[in-house]
C-alpha cells in the first residue's frame, strides 16, 4: 500500500476510534482501558491517532477509574516531553513518580524521566534513575513498561561502551517481543551495539529482519536508524553505490520521521558517500543540509561527519581559507562530541562507584548490626561466665578485623581495576583524564609549561582484518610496553581508546615534547610482532600540543593534539606533528 493511501486509511480508523471513544468511555472501564493501551502501543508509530485518542479520553477523564486516570496523565506527560514542553512534562512525571497508586505508572514515569535527563545531558541523574529501574524490573510484569526500561538500559550501556550489557538488554527486548514490536526495537539496539563495537562485518539477515519488523509495525523511526548503520557499514567497506541507493530510496521515509537527528544523519551519510564517489556539488548540498537540520549541534555525530566533508571538499578545490574554517568547525564539533562521550563515561563510572559504595556501606551496617546483637547476647551471658564472655568477645573482634581487612582489600582492588586498561596494563581513559586535569591545574598555578601527545597506530584496522584480533591485541601490548619503557617520573601514559594512546609531559616545552614524541615514534617503528610464520611491522603517528600555544585548558590541549595527529595522518603517517607547526602550515597555504 502506498504511504498516502495508508495515511488515508489510518485517518479513517482514527476517526472511527474517536467516534467509538465518546460512547465507550461512558461504558465499561475495560473498554476505556483498551483505548489507553491502544494509544500506548501506537504512540511512536501513529502519533496523529495517538493524540486523537488522548484528546477523546481527556474529555471524560473524571469518569475513569483512578488507575486509568494516572495512566492517561502519564501518556499526556510523555506526549509533552516528546513535543519539548519540558515545563509541563517534568512536573507531571515527578508527581506521578511520587504519588501514583499504580506501581506500573510510577515505573514508567521514572523511565521517561530517565530519558529526559539523558537527552538534557544530566547523565548522573539519568544513570541513577536507570539503576533504580533495573532494581525494580523483576517486580514489573507489564510488557510495555518492561520494554521501555530495557530499551533505556540498552541505549545507556551502548553510549558508555558497555556493549555486552547493551546486547543483553536488547536481546531481552527481542525475546519478550511485547506487542510483536520487540524484534524491531530490540533489533535496532542490538544492531547499533554490534556496529558501534566493530563486531558487525557484513550486512546480513538481521538487518533485513529488523527493518521488516519495523515496517510491519509502522515504526519508521527505528527502521530509519537501522538503515543509517547499514549505510555506515557500506561506506566503511567502500560500497558507496550500495550506500547511496539505500539512503536515496528511503530518504522520503526518513523525512516523515520529522526527527532532525535522523534526517541529518541521512544527509551527512549521503554527503560523505557522494564526496567519495566524486560528486562534490551533491556532497556540498547534503553536508550543508545536515548541519542545518542538526542545528549545528556539536553533540550530533552527523555534525562531525558533515563538517569533515565540507573541509575535504574545500581542500580538494584549493580553497584553503574555507578549508581552514571548516576544519576548525570539524575540530570543534569533534571535540564537543568526544567531550559529551567523556561526560557520559565519567557519569556512568561515578554512578557505578556510588552504587558499589552504597552496597558496601549497607553490608557494613548489616555486619555492624550483627556485631551489636552478638554483644548484647554476650552481656546477658556475662553473668554466667566471664571466661566465656572474654572468649566470645575476642572472637568477635577478630571477625570484625578480618572483615574490615578483606573489605579494604576489595576496595583497593576495585579502585585499581577502575583505573587500569585491562589489555595493556596502563591508565585507562578516565584515569588519564583525571590525572591530566590535576597536572594541568598545577601547571597553570605555577605557570610551568606542559605538553600533551596523542599517538595513533597506523593502519591498525588493516592489521586486525588481515591477521586477526589476537595479533591486534599483541600489537597494542607491544606498543604500550615500548612506550612505557621510555617514560620518566611524573609523566602520565594512558590508552585513550582503541589504538590511540595519550601522554602528558609536565614541565616540558614544545620542542622537548616533539623530541620525546620522535623517540616514542622510533621505538614503535622498531617493533615487529611475530605471528605464525609471518611478521607484522608497526608504526604510529603523533600529534603534540603545548600550553604555550593552547593554554591551560585540557580540552583545548587534547583538541589541538588531535588536530596535529590528524595532520600527521594526512601527511603520510609514521611522523610527528607539533600543533604550532600545523597552524603555520595553514597560514602559509592561505598566504
């Protein structure tokens, strides 16, 4: 059925439901409950019919049972949140969370508040809400409420890189398949997690099954999101024609979602594919649309991709002035995007740590209560025999001491694990950033110079693809070992993500830092990893930024080092680029 015919048919159905609703609500509570459930099940697939049903129910809200009134208030608050009416949605959801008599309504209000906190980037509040949702989930039997909480969990875990947890949550949505839409929604989260983690190598039947299920349910938002991941995979595999055909065929459907982030993603991907195919005019048009639709939001991945396309186009046509402007825009967007991801990771780590600390505190209080009870019992027995009292008291003190010792050891063990990268044994990203912030603050107060170096292994994806991930892991460990052997006291070394490493050099000027980077580059270039009957050579590109040119802001230092690293890659890899020299080169090109 053509989409306009389907819209006409759905309009007739909605009109019939409204006519039925005006007479039904005055009838049995079961009939009004069915309307509420119908509205809940179509709220994303058929928003017009959803709004119509809510309006008809609201006209007779006072005649509904209390539980159905609360359900109606929840759906109205959800609608307000989607429409951006936060001043209406948030107070209503908070009131339902505190006072609703129906536990399912309270649970769903918490889910929607969690979504709101995440969208508004109040990540700590969002993740705290998620922890409570997952604790309450075993007591919830309502399919819609369970699906909503599990989708929230899958999205959050994917955003912070906990891919296995994300996949587990998505699979539960698929398995429960509430209202026959779990395959669509859970499939969308599962495929997104597989793509984000690099585990997805081919466009297989799972993509088609997911989009087919979404189309059958009218869930074009989820179908469109799945297709963006297909297109990204096509572009990475240089299947540019496949990407262009897919995005073009379903472009009108993406427009019908009316979601700027979805449409901007389609535009950005089309721009990228068109530029690679050699159609600069079309690429320019789609990239500009992506930035406009995304409202230049630095938190959208589409803004990063579109800015980079515009930079590449300007560079290709020799317009270095525009290229510099677009490169700065790309760098700013990429920095904001990375910064937002860092904020997610830090908030998630903090929430996990606080939850762990709370559990330990509860365990300590429980143990303390047990000790107090034992002491009271001992006091009663003290009248019978002082010797038994002394023996038991010593036993208790030893028990408490051993428990405290084991608890402290566990805390220290978990603290170490939270700071170390499991593969290479060096600082992980969060701990490096924490150490770097302290060092930059200290350098700023004493006005000492400080430098940051970013290192990225060259052609690492090709090593993984050609020799396997086991060889790739060995390359990462060897590179980390070579660099670690060259570190000096007070210098900080961490794995920044994937094949990227970061170094912080206190009390070091740009020339000294550039020399240190050359030493590190030489050490890595001298590394070769044996596998089977062959050998794999390794090299790396380095970007250096110093406070003398970037100032005492860690975010700017990292952004400038990343820009220099990008220049090193563009200049042929296996080299070191100092941020100042990068700027001078641009000015020479512009001159």
